[in-house]
C-alpha cells in the first residue's frame, strides 16, 4: 500500500468523522472537503501528479484504468477501512487526473429523518409503474431511493433488482431478495441490464440513472409489463423530468412515448438540499407530483405546463410544490426565511403561503 493510498484513506476517515459529504483531490491543490454544503481546504499540502498517479494505480482496476484513458471519466464504489462506503468519480481536468469521493451514509435514514412527505413513503407500497426521483447532482436522490428500497425490503417478500454505476447502498436482504448489479463489474450498460432483468423474475427494479434513450425505452417497457421501476433524472422540477424523459426519444417517437408514459408514470419526486438555519447540516425541499387521472391526461395531451397548477391544488392527493415545501421549512425554522424567499419560484406566492401558515389557514 503506497503512502498516497494511506493518506487518501486517512482523509476519508476525517470526512466521516466531521460529517462532510465530499472529498476533492486534484494536482497542485490541497485536499478539499464539502462540509455542510461549503467547500474548504482540509490542510495545506498540495497533491502532486506523482501522488495522484500512485493513488489511482491502487484505486482503479485494469478496465477502470482503460475507461479513464478512453472516456476521461470513470465511476467506482469504494469501501474504506472503517467499512464506510464512498462513490468515487475520477476524471481528467486539462489532461490531469482529479477525483471526488462522496460519502454514503452507513445506515439507511428514515423518512422522518429525511423529512420526506408521507406521500413519498407510500411509493414503497406501489405494485407496478414508474417512479422518477429528480434533482441536480448532490440533491440526495440516491439517499431518497435507498430509503424507499429499504422500506420495501423491510416489509414485502419481493425480488428487488438494482442496477447502478456504481452500487452505492448495499442492502442486506430482509423480507425481500435483493440482487445488486454494478455497471462494468456485472453488466455492460444500463439498457442491456434492464432488458435482461425481465428474465430474472424481479418485482422491483432500481435503475441508477436514465442516461440514454435505450435505457429509458427499457425502463418504460419494464414498467408496462407489471414491474415497479424506480430511477433518477437530472432535472430541477417534476414537470421538467417528464419533458426530459420524452425529449430523450427521437421526434417521430415522442407522441407515442408521451402516451405510454402517461399510462405507467406513478409519481415524480424533485428535491433540492438547503443549508439548515443556524445549525450544521442540510435539509431537503421536496416537490411531489402524483400522477392522478387528471395529470395523466395532461401528460398524454402534452399540456405539461399545467402540471404545476395541478400540484398546487393536489394536497389531498399527496402533492406539494417546491414553494409549498420551502414555506413549510421556513415556518419550522429549518431554513432561513431569506433562503426561502430567494429560492421560491413565485416570491409573491411564497409570501402568501407564509401568511397562510401563520394564520393557521
């Protein structure tokens, strides 16, 4: 074990001990961590190209090394000496290697701990269809999905099949049977893995990310054939996820895909992590779209611009807008009122929500 690898493992231990989320390493720069949402240097020792090359020589397997050389980026899972798990992305910046290691929680957080709405918990009881969890990178999508999968594992005798790049959360079978399949280690790509999964008797399929058209097509087919499919997209809101999915197909297919999606989509959860008010840590603001018959009709007819209004009026169906989530967090003093105002999509509507909350309406 090289000195560079030992230093890397020590840095990971510090990340865990201080509850940081990410470790950043790059040539000519000291190690940095993201602590409660903010980046800061961990020390003043710059990493050299030689040290990084030594580290990557031990960290990457032969195929991963080839992928980095050919594609300029590679993802992998890593278990530290303490047993803590990390998702690592190695990439090139101006021809030089760099990496980001994200700490994955060692235990599955509850819905209450994540402050997820009850309607998100209820997604674990669905029997079929497609559920999308969306948000920017680092918004907690994987953690939310892990909590939902953990709920299914604890309560239902089903076969859960996860396809990820890399496997982030390792579930121990409880009531369910769980099969983890990792890209490049177990399967060549998402699309072929999803297609093959239909011959592996799954009840629930977790697709780590809908990266391309073939994966979207396979996930849609799996949902249509009676499976419950969970996956993620990188969009900011729920209606954007629907358009992103449909837009992933060629133009001549989109009208058919729009109709198919309207029949199988069950819910979209969009989330963003915000700094807590006056305390360390972050909290999720969550927008929830439940696909009711009315929403299904909006999707099928291409009227996704009207979906936000449907969410605003869909409280009884378990829906909430991003602004409604912000107002609830601000009223509970979990985020600063100024942050709520700044992030609200409709500042005037946010103020009305705050007044309604104070008046008990």
